[in-house]
C-alpha cells in the first residue's frame, strides 16, 4: 500500500486545528509548524510531526518563508496548507512552494498576484462583466487632474491603496478641500506599509452591506458558487458576525451576481476556494475585492451546503478531485458564526493571558471551532481570534435563538472576550430585522 500523503499546515490557531481535522479525516498525514510561544497549540499534539520554525514574532516564524519550506523538506510534505492570514495570499511564497515540489493549496501564484493588486483586480473583474464601485484606477497626474476626476465621481470618495489589506491604507474624503492631502498621505502611507504607493479612488458608499460569494474552481475552467454570505457586522473593517445565506436581498439580482462570479472565475481558470466581496447599496452590488484563500467565515457556507470546503481544497490539491456540481448544491437552512476574540468587549483592548476554564457549547447543529482548552495561554503576538461559534437552524430567527443559547452556554474564564457584545448584537432589533450596514455596529450599537 502507498504511504498516505503528507500535508504541512503553515498556520496556527483556529484554522490550524480546522485544517488538521480535515486532513486527518481524509486519511492524510499531518506535519505542523509552530513558533516557540505556540509550543502548546492543540493541533500540534494531534499532528504526526511538529517543527519549530522560529520565535514568537510572526516575521521570524509564520512569515518566514525559508523556514517553512525547510520544514516541508524535512518532513517530506506533499503539500503546504496556508490557511488565512500570514502567507496565504503571498504569490511569491505560493510560487516557492510549488517550485520546491510542495503543492501550495490554493490558486496559481499569478492569480494571487493579480487579486492582491486591487487596481488590476478591479480592472480585470470589471472586464469580466462584474459590476464594481464607480471610481478611478488610472494614473494620478496632479492636484488639478484628480480634482476634476473626483468632481465627476461626486463626493464623498474613498482613497484606497492598491496593495492594501486588512482595512489599512484607506481614507474617506468629504470634499475637494481634503482631497489632495488625502491622496498624498495615502500614497506615502501605502509606500511605507506595503512598499507600493499606488492608490485609487472609489465612490464612498454611505450605508452599504457587505455581501460575498463563495466560489470553488477546479483550475481548468469548471467553477461553482456556494451561494452568499452577509458579513456586514464589522468593527474597524473586521468582521464580527457572519451569516449564510445573505437575507433581504432581491433574489434575482443575487442569483445573477453569483452566476457572474462563476463566469468570471471560470475565465480565470480559478483553482480552489475563493471569495468575491461586494458592497450592496440601493439595490445594487459593487465588487470590492477577491480573496484567493479560505476565509474565516467559510464555516457558515459549509453548514448550509453540507460541503466541507477545507476537505475540498485538500482533495483538489492532492488528488485532483473536484466533486462539486452546481445542480446538486442547495441551500439548507440558515447559518451564523460569532467570532470570539480575546479582547475587552467594551474597550476592544486585546486580552491575552491564561484561560483557566473553558466550557464549550453543544447541541444539534452547534459547532465550536477552536484551539483553546483550560490552561491554554493566549499569546499577545497574533490576531485575537480564539474561537468561532457556528450554528444552523431552519430559518434566521431560529438560528439567532440557537446562537443565543450556544453563547449563553459558552464559558471562557481567565481572559476577557467579546462574548457579551455578541449577546447584545443578537438582541438588537436592527440586527434581527436585517436592517444594518457595515458601520452599524460602530455607529449605532457600541457608540
Ligand atoms: P481590505 O482589503 O483592506 O479589507 P476592502 O477593499 O475589502 O479592503 O475594504 C474593506 C472594507 O472597507 C469593506 O468591507 C467596507 O467595509 C469598507 N469599504 C471599502 N470600499 C468602500 C467604499 N467604496 N465605500 C464604503 N466603504 C468601503
């Protein structure tokens, strides 16, 4: 019998244990990497091998490309699973993995590169028939030139860094007096933060919702969509609550957008899991960006479609298997995810430290994705996401009730978490009525 193939998980935390479970369930061997401060991560105990790749600081460990490739070599990995964050959308890392003989679980490095450049991504996606936010992606010559262009787009506008990410490098401009300074400072900030000072301009939508479409492709032109998600509940551009499918939208328009996404990704010969993100306002969808990786909120899509997206990624990357059929993909019920962050629910200051007690919620269609356990120490070095509570029920109202029960059952002691904030959201009328927008949480719920 052939030895099972081996996957190296190049990540930590919630996505690392998620990927470990998926890989083990498929019968693969798993090797994991970790930084010194992460030596007690739960997934390491369940991995066949664990390799230390450096100190706590991410740039010396989880972002250390050479150390990860060396670990893959050492264990004889067949593939490298990047998860989300860290090197997941780094085209040169994807290329290095593939060139070194370790299949990068994700799309082609060229597609990652294009989508990581928002100007190129927007132009390409628009050329493939997807509606985008009106704006300007051309060269910015001088003050007079750009003032003329924005006059036509109409204020307010948002100046964005082409290489930006994580909500960084964006500036909202209300009038002409603010425009030039904002452009210049955004260019400087982008150059400093991303090594690329290119910026572009978009009409600033005042109260949009964030709606996204999950796609999955075989890399040869066959692509399916797995319906929509609503991720409008955000703070500082970070998603807090996610749902699938998105509700209170014109069904025909949403269905059309999903089909357009499939067509565009088919032209790109997109491989694996990806998400096209849209803002939705006044009955229209506007593309903002594409994420060429698995996302934190993939779980809600799994709950309503019954597709294990991480297993699908691994089977495609390692066996060339693609078993998704649009005709058979159906929405079953409504799913919701609350991101549990180690932070003060009122000040949002991170709350690292030792978790003394954990009681996980349970029950029918209640899912808890997390690496935490009683005695686990949340390090201060990384993202504050420590768990995801995911539930599904037959409709949105019952899903909210089930989530309230699950969150009431969940106990995490020793550190502060945003659990109370979630309970407040669930009881809010605007939330219950799907009457919200991307700044709703900040402007109306936690003023
Ligand atoms: P990033 O890659 O940094 O996440 P995005 O382009 O996805 O950048 O934008 C992040 C968030 O910023 C969006 O989810 C939305 O909340 C807000 N945003 C982006 N573009 C606009 C716009 N044109 N009008 C209003 N808000 C926007």
